[in-house]
């Protein structure tokens, strides 16, 4: 009896079935695809939540900040009265003249400040408080220091008694005859004295 027939025969390597290895490869590929899919979904959720959160925060910021212009150097921000640091603007009703015609420079100054703040969000840093308890602050937008712009455009003057920060801006407006400097006017503080109209400037 040939005992070799009962022994298991080990096939040469070249004859081994390729299917076992192929199944492992397919399984590995499927796991990789599932992992990538999960990653894409997670990233999509994170991006969507971040975008939505930013949209909500932006809407809340727009709703939260309420700006009311009082005059060319005073405004209310979310109900808080703020006096712009270092400048003085004409009062509402304060006249200027040009070619013999009277012009309400106080109202024009107020409207120019409103124009500068249209669609903008303010950041104000308090420097002090005045005797009326108002916050005296430097207020910024993306365009820069609002007080500097008001003086440089000629619709306010540097309040030298309190600050020299905006003297150069005033000189620029005066030389180029911008705003008030294109007309005949007296300084706001002098007009208030003449009108007995000291409004806390």
C-alpha cells in the first residue's frame, strides 16, 4: 500500500489560490472608503456649524449696536452717551455764512458724522468722563479714528484745550478749505458763549 496517498500534499506556491488575499484587499479598500466618507461628513458638519455660528454672531452684532447721532461730536451707542475725544463740532443751529447766505453748520456736521458711520460698527475706548458723566472716548471704525476724520474733512475742529492730537488734521482742512473752512464761522466754543448755550462742550 502506498502510504504517500494518505499524506496531505502541499501545493507549490504558484498554485495557491489568489482569492484569499484578494478578499483581504477588497475589505481593506472598503474600510478606507468608509473612513474617508465619515471624514468628509464630519468636515461638512463642522464647516456648516461654523458658518451658521458666524452668521448668527454677525446678525446679533448688528442688532446689538444701536447708534444715534446727537451732533458732530456726540453720539449714543447702545444708549451710552459718548463725547468724541479731542474735537469740537458746531452745535445744531450754529450758523456759518458764505456769499452772504446763512448755513446751518451744526446740522451739516451732524449729517457728516452720520454719513461716516453709515453701515459701520464702532469700537470706543474711554479716555475719561466729563463733568456731566459722559464718556469721553476715541471711537474707531474700519476707516479709522472718527474724530480725526471729522476734523480732517472740516466738520469739526481740534479742541486744543484738551488735546493736540488733531491739530494737523485741522490744518489740512483749513488749507484745503474743506467743510467749515469753506465758509465764515466762529469756533463752536465762542458761539456757545455768545448764545449762552453751554451744552457741556
